[in-house]
C-alpha cells in the first residue's frame, strides 16, 4: 500500500440551494488515476469534520483504496476560516435534521457534477458510493440512504435510532414558550442553544425523519451498524433495534468500546484509537464486499 505521504487532500466549499450558508468539505485519496469507491463521512451532534481522530480516519480509508470525503454540516457551529471549533452558536441553534439531510444531498450532487467538487472524475467510481456516519450522523446516513438510491451501502457507527429522543411534555411547553433551550458542550463548557424550530421541523417532516419507518420500508441497501458495549451516550441496546427493522443488517458489537470509539479532541497521535481502528477495519471490509 502506498505510504501516507502519497495521499492528496483537497479542500473545498459548497453553497447549497436550500439555504445561503456555505459549508466546507475535504477529500482524501491516493491519486493513481484509477476509479475508486467513494465514502462520505458525516459527523455527529456537537461534532465537526476536523474533530479528534477524523483526519487519521480519512487517511486510513484513503490508504486502503477509497476516496474519503467528510464535511462540516452547514449549521454545526463551525465558521469557514474561523477557529476550527464551534463558535457560531446562533447557527448551531438554527440547525435541524432536514437541513443536515439536504447538506448531505448537496455534497452528493457536487460529486456527481464535474467541476462542482475538485476530485477528478477519473479518481472516483460513483457506482460505489457509500455513506458512513457517527452518532447523529449515523442516523442521518440511514435516512439519506433510504431517500437517495445513488448510495450503494451505509455504515452507521453508534447511531441514533430516533430523531425525537422522547422530549417530555413539560420541557416542550417551556421550550416553546421561551423559544430556546441550552445544552452544555462538556468539552468546552459552552451553553449551546437549540431553538424550538428543530421541533417544528420534526413535526413538519415527520415521515422523512422517521428512522425506524425509513430503515424498515425504504432502506434497501446493505447496512452495517457498529456499536460499543460500553457506550455511555447511546446504550448498546439501541443497536439491537436496527436488525428488527432490517433483518439483513450486519450488526457488530465491539467489547469495551465507548461512544467515541476511543477518540478525543484534540487527537495528536498518528494512529487511530484501537476501538476506532476496529470499527474502520470492519467498515472497510464491509464496503469492499459490496463491490465484489
């Protein structure tokens, strides 16, 4: 396998049609002129494409023969040309699941239109286009795969299994009255706003955002779910829900793995944390099987 030094990284910015807020993406691959399968990776809640070990993850996939593309969802709080961390808290508060699904769609459209993204068409085999996502991003890629048949397989790492986490009615009433609630970013201690519009968007687009319904009725592509049995954020029992909706789901439970698969931000090591390495290895093998 070529050394890491032979990898190419291409950074680019997209402006979607569904809102005016541009977002950044980057692609990692070995530029050998051969068409390679494409993996689009989606970060989770309070995440971003430069978080923790995600760049090491991108290199891992690129060295194994993929074009690996990751994006900052447009309203995740990261500012293009900014600090690289969450700083636009108003944008964060105005985010919702419909915006995120459309952001992913914007990136998929760009990959399919020569010149819209900088990856040379000769390097990509878009007949082998795969989605991978972590946590909230895992739920998003299942939903996106269900609605976009250009996606040929989906891998969800510690995914959410319901967009509505079961908001209690008293909290909903207070939230609606105030227009906003705040959640703490444990890493930075920021108080992150969530405007009530996310609830309104959920009710307006309930069918599109219904993960169990869409996995059961519309997600026909192969699906891999990887979950740690020590997940402190989403209990491992959540992972066992998915095969009940889609019996051919490949379910992998990693002993000892937590929600972030051993990762943290910042991540200075040149190698993946062991649980993330195991998840990446399983995902590479899963995607490679789809092409055989």
